[in-house]
C-alpha cells in the first residue's frame, strides 16, 4: 500500500492541487491529511484521491469540514487517526497537545507515528500552505 502524508495546507488551493497531482502520479492508495486545512474549500480541493483527515489547531469549523469530507466521499477522523496498513500499526496526530503527543510516542504501540513537526520511522511530505516544497527527500509513499 502506498500512503501519502500531508499537513498544514492552510487554504492554499494551488499547493493542494499540485500535491494532489503528485499523489496521483505516484499512485498513492490513500492520502492522510494531518490537519490545518483551515476551511472546507481546502478539503473539497482534494479531488481524485482517497482522503482521510484529522483535525489540526486551525481547524475550527468542524461541522463545515465534516460536511466537506462527506461531500467528497471520504472521512474526517477527529483528532487522532489509528489504523493498520501492511501489518504496521499506524497513527497520525497533528500534535496540538504536547502531553498527548508524548503519550502517543511513549506508548510504543505504533510502527509508524506522525505528529506535527515530528516523524518517526518514515519521512513524510509536509506541504506548507505558504511555500510549496518538492523534494524526493520530503516525499515518502509507503
């Protein structure tokens, strides 16, 4: 399974569209957004990819974001996303609460844990809303 991770798109539709094209070119099976869409219009821009999302500290319009996820046919999971892919325990958390982040890390129950500004075991693609970064070093599709 090929998993793409992205976060902090902050309503930058141009960068979302660039990232979406890249995810499709690399044939990502799933895209996990680690929060900070900022508004529902950003979510609706993720067309053509299977999108699973969690909430970040700038995602205050939870009903609007939930509606946008429903509109595109994918899922907003809340604050933390946990799953298993290819036999690996996988978790994504935006990292808004330091103590919660530390508990997730110290639990040692995840093979892959991605929190805001910190990635364990695998690299990730972080697409800042204000600066598009494209580097093979920053892209990891599992």
